[in-house]
C-alpha cells in the first residue's frame, strides 16, 4: 500500500516522479504529492485524488530540480485530503519526507514533540516522523546523517519505507526501510528508488533491495549507494537484474489492466511450468525447494497461510496436497494465525502465499513460525521481495507483473504452482497413483492452450450474463470440493470491482442458514462441473431454485442436462478434478470484469483498495 518514488541525478525530476507515480498508482490512489529541491528551496505539490490531479498542477518550470521524492497514498491515519497528503515538511522547513507504513508509537512521539512546542497541521503519523527527525537533527547538529537516522529510528516503532530530502544537502536522497519494501535502481550518474520495480524499469533493470532495518544515502556523485544498518549489522548488498521489460506493465491495447491480465493467464501458466516438468520420465522438478526436501518428506503437517485471493489459493492447495501427497494440511488467514498463539510442533512446515511477496500479515506470520523453529516456505510472484528473502526455500510463480488490483493471473499461477508442489511431494513420498500422476502432468502441459481457448470463447457470453447482474444487490456463489474455494474467489472479485455484495458458500451449507436470504430473482452462481459431486450440486441447485433464485451455472462442456437447472450456463472444458479450479475461475473473472465495466466502476483501481497490502 502506498507508492514511493525518489530520484537524484541529471534529469528533470518532476516528470520522472509523475510517471513513476502513475506506474505505482495501483498501490494507493487517495492522494498524491511530490517535492523537488532546487536552489536551496523545496518545490512542493500535493493533491487529494489520483495522480492525474497532481499532474495537472505540476510541470518542469513550476517544479524545478534534478532531485525529488514522490508518493501516492492509501490512507491509514487521516482522511485523503490535501493537508494529509504526502510529502510532509518538518517544523523547521529543513527536511521533507514521504512514508509508506504505520508508525505505531506516533501518539507518544507526537506528545513528546508537542511538549517541545512543536505544532501539527495534519492528522497523519507521517508528519510526526518528519518533525521527529528534524528535532533529533537539531539535538545532534554535527553528526553525520547516517548517525542521525540511527538515533531517530531507535525510538520509532512500526513499519516504514521512507524517502527524505534535506535542504542543506542538495542532491542527497535518504531511504529508510523496516517491513515496507524499497529498492534502488542503479543508473549512470543517477539513482531512482521506489516501492517496487514498475517505476524503475524504464530507466534501469539493475537494482539493490534494501533489507529490514537498513537505510541508504543516494547522491549522483556516489559510485555506489551508501547502505548502512540501523542495528549495525554487516551485509554486502547484492545487485540483482529485473528480467521483465516495460511492455509487461503497459495495457497493450486492452481497455484495462485486469482484462489484459485475464488474457495473459495462458502465458502465466506456461512460465510457471517452464523448466519444472521433465518428459522422460514424466515428473515434476522444483529446484527452489530441493534443499529442504528431507524436511518436507518428514513433515507431519503443512500449514498454508495467506490473505484474500492467496488464501483462496491455499484452500485449493489443501485439497491438492492432501489428495496427491497424503499430508495433513491446515489453511489459516495469516492475520489470525500470527495473533492466536498457534501450536507449532517440531517438524511443522508453514507455507506463505503472496503475489507481491510483501503482504504484511503473511510475512509476519512466517516470521513468527520461523522464530518457533518451523520450516518456512514461500510461494510468491515478485523476485527479490521480502517473503523469498525471509523463507528457507520456495517457489516463484513467474506470472509477470500484475497491475490490476483484483488478482487474476496470479491466482491461476498460484494454483499451478501448488499443483506442481503436490505432485512433486506425492511422488517423492511414493503415495500418488502413477496413472493419476501422469494424467495430471500431461493435462497441465496442455492447460495453457485450454485456458486460451476458454477465454476467447467465454468473453462474449460472460458479457451477456453480466448484463443481467448489473442491477443485482446480492449474489451467492456456490461450489463444492475443489471448487468451493473458487466460489469464494468469484464472490470476492465481484465485491472488489463491481461493488455488489456477494458471498461464497459450500453449496451444501446453504440449507444450514444462508438459504433464508434467497428471494425471487436473486442471482446464484453455481459451479456445477461433471465431477464426483455433480449429482449433489444438482440437488443444491434445486433447493435454491425452489426459493426463486435465478441460477447461473458454470458447467462442463457437453453437459446439456444442466440447462434444465439454470437460466444461464457458461461452459468450461473437462479436465481432471484437481485441475478444474484453474478453468472454473475463468468465467467468474470475466463475469466480474464485465459487470464492473457495465456499472461504470474503476476496474483497475477500485475504491478503498490497494494492490499490495504492506500495512496491518
């Protein structure tokens, strides 16, 4: 949540910062602001609303300078107003900063500063931080900035990614990180830092990730960033290379990133499987977890943790791992797992699933499990993010950049990675039937083409069905077995981007309470594939139809029988049951997308949401 861009070099900073904010806007779009430093003066602009509002009041002539910092906000402390927008200037007007995260002891710091006669103009915890840094600087005026930063942040509790400009230090950008990502792009005579790589790759693909409790000093005259630890730890920073290019973060002719990413799923699945399936003999190989296979084989229990869409993927993973590898699996909301004092036994394995690799609750849950001596693994999309740095081993899903706030291709790539993991573990434990093992791998190899064909064929029918959902106020999504989590995911997508109240349920649970909400004409989306629970689902459909529901069925190609049970049918190809969620979710993604567009919603930047939840 929130996006930070910082630049120092030879270019005009303001246009670069605006463009960087546009690329980071999916991280927060309540307000935006920037500041440059030129001729000993701060040039500040900030506006409530989206980056486009900031761009209208910003140009190179009115905001000069070749060094600057910028921010796009997802509000935590204080409403999204001009005053609360970042950057924030210190009381002595010698320092300005932007901040991603939450300062947990801001009230105590504020009270201390107020006793010193310092007043505040905003409601934010960030303004407290600006004044605190300036006050510490005044107490130690002869110390270096690295020592001042260490002193100041020794008293700061919470999470932060911070960029700072100092009036008396032209050309200098100071970065500080704890629990909130920052990476530094390395150019020739310039540095560009940001919350993630999307703002950096137009200028360089060579980066250094700041680690926890690290800070950096950037200046065009420095041959390398001056990186230091807030806790005096020693580390040799490693340069890394970003593989993907600018085209991956452009819409490429699509009206929205979400639609583009829905149609990128075939390639995302191919990339997820690339190099991981051996043909002779037919088997899965996962190099990212090879170093911990002995511990995985001896594990008596796996716990999968995640949030939102990643939690839904974990639920499918539970079915996959228990069926194919015969290991007990528990699935936990990461936010609840870390706070309920869970029992973690010797030999337990905890696997965190996160598209960004920065999800605060998931990362904290993994750290807690690690501190209790569990083996911790990560399934993530973003190379070099915090989760793969924190875990003992893991699997990258290689879905490519996902800009749309509502996750689509990351979900199906997570399901693919979990399937590969379950197959690999099941084979290594000698518990999976060989014919099923081979059938699933062979089907996986053909799945990208099936996904592509399904999306092309379903796009128009999904639009037709969406026209009937536009005026709905409530929608139920029902599924059973492997496709109960898919029902949850379909409901989440409709809520996220179309702002329609939707709930997912196991189909058999409707009669235990929720069926009381069914009234005449209420849409009920039912995943009714020709699988082991098909006849049971038909019975559940009859139960809701008897109460007047209008049924939209997701069915298996060739199933004409289902038409007598549903007003609308969207068909997906027949695949083995463990792989069916990857196909069953496709019409639900399209249905949510088209419904949102028809309702005039901002599909890529839905209200109150941000892409990467890096705060609690």
